[in-house]
C-alpha cells in the first residue's frame, strides 16, 4: 500500500466526531481536508479551530456546528489514519496460510506500516501521539481491533494444534500484545528505531517458541 494519504479523504461520521448541525458531508470533508493540511504543516497542538476557520473561510461557530471541538476533528483524522495501518495488518494476515505464518506477518506489517506513518507524515503522526496520550476513543478502538486479530490467530493455532492450549486464551493474547505494543503505540515507537529492521522476525520467533506445544 502507498503511504498514508489523508488529504481530501472521503470521511465517514464516527462516534468521535458527531455532527452537531445539518448532515452536510461536503462541508465536513472540507473541514477535515483543511485540518489535515494544517496539522501536516504546523502540527496538531499548534493548530486552532480559528486557524481552520480562516483557512476555509468559515466562521468558528459554523465549524462547531459540525464538530464539537478540535479534538473531534483530530479523532476523525486519527481514526482514518489508524484504519490504514489496520488494513495493512489485515491484508498481511489474510495472505498467509496457517497461524504461525499469520503471526509472523502480523508482526512485520505492524512495524512496517507504523514506521511508514512516522517517516512520511511526521505531523500527522503527532495526532496519533496525542490520541495515545489522551486515550482517545479512536486509539482505544484501534487497539481493541488489533487485539481481536491477534486473538483470532491464536484461536486458529489452537484449533490446528500449532499452539499450546493450556494457558487461558485471554492471558496469552494479552502477553503477546504487550510484546507488539511498542510498535503500535506512537509514543513508544520512537524509542525502537535502533532495532526496527530485525525486530519483527526476532519477536515473532520468540513468541512462536513460547506457543509451541
């Protein structure tokens, strides 16, 4: 997949960004597009709703008819961004046969897709960092979906007798997720650059050995 590109992306209403006025997708998209460009140029923290209103030619009050806060706009952009990473992960997992190989590819896709976000759109990455720091709903939902993918792989591995079945499934999933978390959480990712190339294979091998019957 090409690098994450959110500018002008067709957006969908989410729980994180409820419309407070008339449902006008074109205006919402225009606001999100302007916000994306401002966040990309100046960063999330330095951009205000007044800046966005000035860039679009709207009043601040009009923007608040569609988004209740700057965070609501950021949540929508963040959710779309994380969906791009999740799409990469799901594609990698679906392309593999057998639970062990699915787990290996999951590790690899997590690192590669997360690193692409960091290196190609550093300012948008800052939104993901803000989401992780503030425990935004978009970030929590993303973590839950990634955990579900991992749990499905573990369940498959137990059904095919590739993985041990003595340890409770949720305990196993939570432990492995802690191993993956430094490459999923933007606040932790920046401290893992020195081993980013070999990390996926080494961590996957370690986890698979622990899952052996």
